[in-house]
């Protein structure tokens, strides 16, 4: 028995249905992708992830994980409310933020200035570059006992540790930016009679601004890390001291509350640097 011939109209209808289904799936996937690409959709997804993690943490504390190790979001929130309502946290925050900010400004200014001075002399850069690399590779926390011996356990030793940490970071970034810079522009300016100050202002600084701001953004984290490490090693005030005191009492909610405050301070400072970078680079362009 021979096969019956297919109905062309039915085949066309099936093909149209398949194409319509594929188009609808493609449209749905594109719609979902566009939702997550939109700032509001992306923010909603991030908030949902955070809420899911907090819920898992809250209900897992004491059941899946020992409460003494991980505390819980509600206990951490209660600890933060207690600190801020009593006002006891403000002195510790002021100590940490002051040490980080002062050391950050001093170290960044000195690092950029030293990098520019070395950039004006290729011979000086070639001679001193190995020493810069060696000092940059040195773990700065190893210098903390040295600063404590000479400057005491007050804020001065924390400022010194932060300044040294940020100094070498900005120095190294400035030198990398100068190496990436086309030296022909500086040579052309020098041939036209420009002095070193004009070369720095008109050629070097505009050319290495992205490198400097990259170092400044990274330096924020290093500044808070160095300040807290100084307070952990030898301090009687600050967020690091508060975390150390909470750890000595097996108070995990106090530890996480201190870490949360540090994260907020670091994020705010990084956002300030990022906005300053956008403004300066827009002005440069």
C-alpha cells in the first residue's frame, strides 16, 4: 500500500506553529534578559539574593551552624542598634576613620609625588626601581610593631602604618602609568622650552590619571585594612579594637557588627573616589 500524500496546507500550518512557538520563546528570553539588564531589574535581583542569604543565615543559625560561631542577622542588628543608641560606637568609628583618612591622604600624596619625581629622571627610576619593588613586596603589617615602639599605641602608629601601605601602592601605580605613557610627548614639550613643572602638569598628570585613580580606589581597602590591623595588634580604641574585644568574649554578633561597619565605611569611601574619578576624567577629556 502506497503512503498517502501530505496535505500542503497542514504542513504549512505546522511550520507556522513551530515558528510562532520558537519566536515566543525567543521573545520571552529576550524580555527576561532585558529586565536584568535594566538598573531597576538588576537592583531587584541583587536585593533578592541578599534577602535569600539573610533568611538562610537566620534560620540556619543554631540549626545548621553553631550560633556561637556565626551569630544571626537579628542578633547582629540588635548589637548595632545597641551601639548606636548608646553612642558608644561613635568614638571607635571616629578613631578608625580618622586614622585611615589621614594616613590615606598623606600616603597617596607622597606616593604620587615621588613617582612623578622619579618619572622625570629615567636614570633615577632605573636605579631605584629594584628598591621600590622590594619595599612594595614587603608585607606592611610586619612594620606595625616598629611603629608601635616608636609612636605608641595611639592613633599616630595607625596613621603611619596606613600611610606607608598606601604610599607604596600609589608610588608603584604612578610608575606603571609613567612607563605606559608615551615619553615622546614629554620630549616634545622639553624641546619647546617647557620646564619640569609644565611637563608634569600638562603631560604626566593628565596621562596617568586613570592609573592614579585605580591606585586610589584600591588604596581605600588597604587603608581600612591597615588601620584595623594596627588596632588589632595594639590599640585601645577603634573598630579593630572593638572586634578584638568581642572576639575575646566569644561575642560573634559583635565581630560581625564591627565588620559590617567597616564594609559600609569602605564602600562609601570607594564610591566617593569613583565619583571624583568620573568628574576629573570628564574634565580632562
